[in-house]
C-alpha cells in the first residue's frame, strides 16, 4: 500500500509508518495544485492543512483513507470522500492543550498589553505608568463558547487562575456543567453578557458560521476581551469592525480571515487593518497547534489510525460513517467455510433486488464454519430464503431477524 504524507510529520512517526511495511511517499512541501497528480496509486493520504478538494478525490481511484492530522476536517471535501467510499479520520483532542495555552497567552497579553510593552522597551522607552494599568485575571469571568477538548482544557487553566467560568454549548447540560465545576447559559448572547473574556472554541458549521455577530458583540461588557483560536468564520468581521472600537473591546486572534495557503508570505485584510487603528488587537499566524508536543501527539495518533486500518480494517475517529443505518432486517447465515459459499448467498440477494446495508462475517476456530450477519433495508421474501437454504452442502442455517426501530 502506498501512503502519501503531504504535510510535515516528525521523523520518528515517519519511521513508524515505514515499519508498517508500506510504500511511504513524504512530500511535506507539496503544492495543493499538484495533489491531484500525486494521488495516483495512493491508498492512504495524510494531511494537515493541505486542501483536499473534490477533483483530487475523484481522480484518486485507489484512495481508501484520508487522515487529517488535526482536530477537524474542514480542509477536506468529506462529502466527496463519502460518495466514493473513502474513510475520513481526524485526531481530536491531541492539540487541545497547545491551543488552550495560546488562547490563555492571548488573554493575559490583552490584559497586561505585553506585546506593546515589549515593543516600547525595545524602542528605548520606559513607560511604566502606561503599562502598569491592568485589571488582572483572578476573579474575572471567562466565557467559553464550545466545551469540547480545547474548551475543557481552558476550564482547567481558568480554574487554576481562580477565574469564574461560564460555558455555552448545545451539548452542555446542567449535570455536565456541574461536573466540570462551571456555570452554564442557554444562549450565546447570555454568555457574552456575563463574560469579561469571551473565548471561542466552536466547530464551524452552518449553525455557528458568523454566530459572533452584532447581537453577541453588543452584549459584551465595555472593555471586554474577545479571543478566537478556533475558526475565523465564527465571527462577523464587518460587525466586529464597527462594534469593537465603540465598545473598547480587546481582541486576540490566532485565526484570521483570508489566511494564505502558504506557510510564509505577505498577509493583510481590510477588517483587521481597520480594527488595528482604534482597538487593542493581538494576532498570531494560526500557530495554536504548533508545539513540538502537540505535533508529536497528533502524528502518533495518525500512525495509530493507519495501523488499525491496515491490521483490522477499523478506522478510529472516522467522521463520515452513517450514524443511523437504514437496515431494518438482519439475515444471520451460518455456513461452511468453503470457497464461494458467502458469494452464493450474496448472489441470491442480488437476484432478488436486495441491497446490503452492512455485513459482518466471523470465522470460527478451526476454519470450518463461519457466520455472516447481513443487514438489509428490505425484508427478503420466503422464496429468497428458500433459495439460500437450497445450498445445503454450504449453508448450515438461516435466520431472519427484524431489527428494532431506534429512530
């Protein structure tokens, strides 16, 4: 099997991949424009930020698995992969501490204006009166939007600093909030109202895109801080450019609108330039997950996913498997483990126009018999069952079970 790693991974992890006996192609500087041609004959693709569009997926006939060396899969056309039966897996939680560390560095920097103080001192000025003005974090309220891996790491850091924590997430219930030791609210606007610092850790989807709009921004107390280390698209940047200077908001970003695809080069954006004129804004070039520890943890998880796929066919952290099957019936066929025995059963199902939703086959000790559990969306007719049982020298027993409707 050929494995293409199209982004940087630590050398020890590359050695582990080679030890699996695969044909490893390591091209960390591969241009997104050349990905389509590089995927010829590739069975597994591992990427970090490299875009994997539909045209590349459609051209990759041998591709069976895409591993995103990170928490989300926004740079991969998951729908296109699903149409071609290609697994997409991610590495959730492996960079959570690194992202939370940077988020808190931004929070503390906004309070103490550390970058400005450093720049002033480097310019030969001693401005203690200017930069000694800070509220501090102890006793202040941190609002966390999104209580996933990073959000939970933020909770631990905030509690260590004796901050009050309020959380909002569609999945955050009363019992879970109590378990985490935080307060909770029902709406994002309510979270903003209670936050001295609002930190965003939400996934990007149709419901969260531009969710931090005018109403949320206006709900923040004057002088509050807004930090985003998740996705730039969570913010309505036009609304932010208008509201932030008027309400004296302080802003910290690790994700920015219109980020370049290249790792180095020039960058500018009108909204960011406008904000910088009348607001305290500190931004970093999307480096939240870029610590040696986080990258090694992510790479190790990539190797684990690849190994599981090769050894057992199972894909940990897969994101594009149907949660609910359409199967309503299960055909349990115990058969003698002979060449073509299971193929004959499947051939009968095909002749009767029955579509297999799921199939699980087990071979018993000694290699003499097997048991296939075949899930179907349509009930097989009695004639179909009789035709299967007619293979009496191969089929031991057939049982039809109606599955419970759990929808």
